């Protein structure tokens, strides 16, 4: 039964890839059953007080429900990636800044959940908050894809916070929330004000110093380069 389900998932993934970009893409999926088998670590093993707000483990996200594969609000990354992120956090704390993480490793089953959601044109509950200016089908490709770098354990979504002397931290104004679908979320969008643009650039510069590249369509999205496993996705649950 499990093998049949896995095979069906692969078929669906290939079909989705053809639909979104006109070419069939294949995904190599590791048999790793957990983070340790995949060579990944929990970021809080390196930075115990790293601030996490893993949105897909709850309902505060564009799907409007917990996403398949997220059984806990944890952040797993390949060790090299996690160590680089630890260095980013150390640098920022010297400036009374900190990171807040929204997503890290993403199981492949979660990517398939996103594809099912975007293809359900009847479900538009989250449109006012996440894609008010776009038709749902316009999310395919640039925003929602049948493959994701997150599934390779080297991509994450995050923002910056400024912290007071008493330890209380507040997110910097980035002009949009996490996972807002629209051109205003582009890192260099001319639609945001000077302060918001400076905050985005500050995050980008802090991440770039330690090997992370920003995805220009989303100010919050970064990938460590070179990726430890650029041709391998994972599907173990976040737990």
C-alpha cells in the first residue's frame, strides 16, 4: 500500500510539472526516514533560543490548514546550512537584531499538498490575506511549483526582528507579511517605502555574508549555495 501511494505521488508530481512549465520533471527522493538519516539537524540544537514560527504546522498560512508532513513546529536543515545560519544569527545579535524563521526543510508530501490546494479553484478562503490581486491559477509557477528547494534541506523562509534591552523582539516592517503573493513582495519592489526596502536589504545582506542567496520574487526566501544535495529531495515528516 505504501509503495503504491509513493508511486502515485510520483506520477502526480510529474503531471503537475508538465502542467506548470510544459516539461516533465523528475524528482529523486531520498529514502531517509528522519532528519538524522538525511544528515539534517534541528536548528535549535545549535541555537536553542532561535525564534521559530513554523506557519505550515498550524492554520495561519495560505492553505488555511495544517500542511501535510508538518507534525511539529521545527526547523531542520543540512548541517552546513544550519551552521551558516547560526553565524548569521550571531552577527545580527551584535546589532540587537535576530532572525525569526517561518519555514525550513519541507517534506515533498507538503509540496504535493500545495499543488492540490492551488488546483482546487473552489477554495479561495485565504485570497483576501494572501493573494488579493491574483487569480488563484496565477500562483502556479512563480509562487507554487511541483518541486521546491525547501525539500532539499537548504532553503528557508525568515524575517528580521529588532530586540530591546529587556529581550523583547519585534519584527521589522518588510512591507508585506510572509507568503504574500504579489509583486510588492519582490525583494526590490518599488511599491514599498524606503524603510521597508532598507529592512529587506538588511536581511539580504546579512544572509549573503554567509552564503545564502535570495529569491528575488520573495524577500523572505533564501537558499544556501552550493546546496549540499542539489539533486535530492526528502519526504520524512517534520516531527
